[in-house]
C-alpha cells in the first residue's frame, strides 16, 4: 500500500535505514524462543539436535546438558532424524525520533549429526512518533485458513494494522531495549509488566492518564484500564479523587462497576462518600439492588406507555371505521330503498353494517365479518 500522508512517507523512508538483526539477537532467539531436544535411541545412543554431537546415555532422564555445546536439552526417545521449528520474536529499538517494534519469524532446521541452521525473516514493524501516532510496515498478508499467512516475497511496505500483526506483537521480546527519550520521560523503565508493547507504548506516548498510572506504580490498574479504555474514560475523574483520598481499591473491576451504578442512579461521582466506601462489595450490592429497582420502574413505565400508545392506535382505527360507515351511508343514501326484482331474483343495496356482517358471514368472509361486527358494537 502506498503511503497516504507525510507521516507514513517519513516512516517508510526511515524503515529503509534500519540495520539488519545482530548476531546477539539471533543467538538469543535461538536459545530462548524454541525447544531444544536430545533424540535418544532405545539402546542409549543420544544426539544433540543443536550441535549434532552424539554420546551414549545409559539411563534416560527428562533433561540433560549437552557435553559439547552446553545446551540444556529435553531428552526424547525418537527415531526422527529431522525437526523443523518456527517461532516469532520481537525487538524494541529506535530509528531517529521514532520508537520501533520489529517482528521476526525464526526458522530452525535440525538434523541428526548436523549443527542446527537457524535463519530469520522480518515480518513487520510497528512505528510510533512522539505523539503516539502509529504506522505499520510489513509483509503482505494473504488469505488462508491460518492467521499468520504472509507473502514472504512481498516488499516491506505500509500496511493496515490487523489481527495478524497484533498477534505477533505478543511474541517474546529481546531483553535489551532501545527507547526514545520521550518514552523514558513518560515513565517507561524497561519493564512492560506483562502488557503487550502495542498497547503500552502508544498509551504512554499519547495519554497522560497512562503516564500517571505508570509513574505512580499502579501497574495492575494500568493493565486493567488499557484492556478496557471505556472504563478509563468513565471512571478517571472518580479514580483521581479516590487516589487523592488514599483509598485502596482492592478490586478495580468491582469498583468501576460501582462507579457505573452510581452514574446511572444520578449520584455525585466526585463525592468520596459514594466512591470510597468502607466495604466495597457491600456498597456494590446495595447500589446494584437500587439499580435493579430503577430498571424495574423504567420497564413498567415503558410498558404503560406502550399500552397507552396501543389503545390510542385502536381508538383512531375505530374512529376511521365509523367515519367510513357514515361515508358509506351518505354516499348510498339515494339507493338504499332501491329494489330490482323479476319476481324470482331480488337485487338491493345492503342497508347497514349488520347486513354487511350477515352477508360476510354467509359468504365466509371472516376478516370482513370481524371488522363489521367491531364497528357495530362500537
């Protein structure tokens, strides 16, 4: 996809200046992101699938350290000679004024008697400027039954952010980071605290509330609010007052639900009496009961309004039918006493609604009979 604005053009230009992956990053990915096996034959001949070294293991154990390369291996009894593994990993770095999360796919080919042959392919990059604006540069994603299907031969270009890139961003991250001064100023100290970078980094760069939570050490609250941004928008002012009163929120999800209930009940959301209860659960249960009662009243009022509307429609319908009856009598008044007969067949105009009803009943016109009888009764 072609860059659509100055920001995307600048990101794509900077992307071409990124350096290749380093040997240290490659070694870390190989050691930490895949499984390492020692394949053992039933008679004890064991081979390290990392370096290809073989030795005799008289008694099988669950794990063993390779005497040649020192790798800690999971011992598996198997005749399999070849193993292929794939794993995503990420690297956090900088490029100019931008914060960059680079995403790689690691391929490892293992064969008995041979040294493992790892290689990597860069899949995509997340770019953030100092205001937290995001752009994605990556390989083209193709349709298929799997989430992470990419055209590996496609060029690195501006792409729409989607679930595939976001999923890969959750992969293991290289522990040595390079971060911008802006991100470090806003509270990032090299620990993501279990929060995916694609949520934490733009939040710290663009939202002062996330910066406040990070610097105050309320990491659990930050994690919750980043997963539920609507709760952050609704509860932030009440949350600041609670923190100012040194109120310990033991269950943030329950507390946010309490704030929602107070809002619906018309309470003052900036009054510590309501938002800082001594017993959070008891207060939540109390206002939940009040909210249920309020909903019951609203449903009853809605039912009454709907019933009144239905009766009004029925009244108007009956009025229209009476008007049609009067209009019929007015228009046919000159013919009501007219009778045509040859002594055997008699032809005359129906005189009233009752006669219409009787005629419809005789001819089995049930719907018309019902309407006529309703008008007559009225």
